[in-house]
C-alpha cells in the first residue's frame, strides 16, 4: 500500500465534513468536534441536568468515552450536507419538557451555525430521565440530618 493510499484510507475512517476554502485547500471538521459543540450548547440550557447517561456509572463511562455516540450525542451528515443530530438528555424535575426540548434544539442550531457555518438538518432530542436537583444547601442539610440521627 502506498503512502497516498494509506492517507486516503485514514481520511475515510474519520467522519468529517469538507468545505472548500478557496485555493488554499479544504477545511474539515471532525464529527467529535460537532458533538462537543452540541454537548456544550445543550448544557447551557436551563433545566438540563446531564447530557448522555443518567447515573454515576454511566456518567463516568460517558466522560472517558471517545466516541460521541457513547456520550449521548450522535452526529451524521445528510445528503445535502447538513448535520443530523441526536442528543440524549436528563432534565430537571418540574420543568416543561417540551419547552426545554425546543430550547435545546434552538441552542444547538444556533451554536452549530455560528461555529461551523454549516446548517443543521435535523435535531432529535431524547429525554432519557428526569432528576430532582437538590441545591447545595439542601444537600448539606440532608447530610447533616443523616449524621445527627
């Protein structure tokens, strides 16, 4: 296998999107970068507790995983060049699930367009769980009550 063939095979194994950049060459954005943008945009929405797994073990697995699909985000490209995105979330108990879902979609759409210049064709938000978020004071009070009883 020649070096050129090896380079071509390596490029095919990395999911990327290419855009022409004048005569200087192309710009490639790895899907894991897009997944990172999706994760950060999702976490910025009020009511989102976690992106990906719901439990502590799943959270640690998600943190150390390198595949975006294993960390609660899947990114693929549509035939017309836009992104298809699926994001799995855990939301805070008591929030309007539909409104938070729409807010997540809007935040992702805006950040992807602003940072990559590419549009998003489809954003699927999957709500995996809801959690009751205790404030720091409530958690401290709970621990104090457990110690004194």
